C-alpha cells in the first residue's frame, strides 16, 4: 500500500472520528432534548435510544482507531506480525457488540406504538449487517494468520539458508 493511499485513509478516518465526536457531544444531547415529550411511548424509549446511539458510535470509533493502528503497522511493514491480531480481534469484538446493541434496541422498540414495525425490522437488518461484518473480519483474520505463518516460515528458511552460505 502506497504512502498516498495510507495518507488518504488517515484523512478519511480523522474526518470520521471528528464527525463522530461532534455527533456524541452536540447532536445526541439535542436529540435527547427533542425527545422530552409527554407521550409515554416516546418517553419509554428515550433513554434506551440515547444509550444505543452513544454505544453504537463508540463501537464505530473503536473500529476506526484499530484501522488507524493497522495502517501504522502497514506503513512500518510490521502488519504481518502477531501484534496485528490484537487490533483485528478488537474490531471483531466491536462489530459483534454493534450487532448485539442493534438487536437489543430492536427488542426494546418492538412493543408499543412509538415506532412502526418496519423501523424495528430495519434495526434488525442493521444488526444482521454488523454480524456479517464481524464474520468478514474473522475471515480476514484467518488470512492474516496464514500470512503471518508464511512470513515466519520464510524467515526461518532464510536463516537456514544464511547458515548454509
């Protein structure tokens, strides 16, 4: 991966992180204030909604930070090492957490009249998508493990060849 590509990805990640912090600090309190109504169905989902939004944003931020760290490892040429597994595992955990948060939120919203059933179905679909992302990252982790094993084997063979020469 070239330096320009890594720089472009870092610019995108920095913008997304800044935007997510803006949403957490500015937009979520505004939404919470707007949900301050007397309708009991809306009042019932106010706190779970705010918690789910904040936790969802947090899972995305964790994943973006892990991608940033992996980009650093790519730039240094150390991505094919056991140290990369820590960040990939955290990304898998964040995706699984996002899926569980979405499913739990759908369950919270399902009873009552505050939210139409189609919205609950869309939230369930978002949870399924997050679970699918976790599975894709798990497959990529397996490929990374194979690459690390090959790299270790290549280093061992180079060391043996150096001894022979």
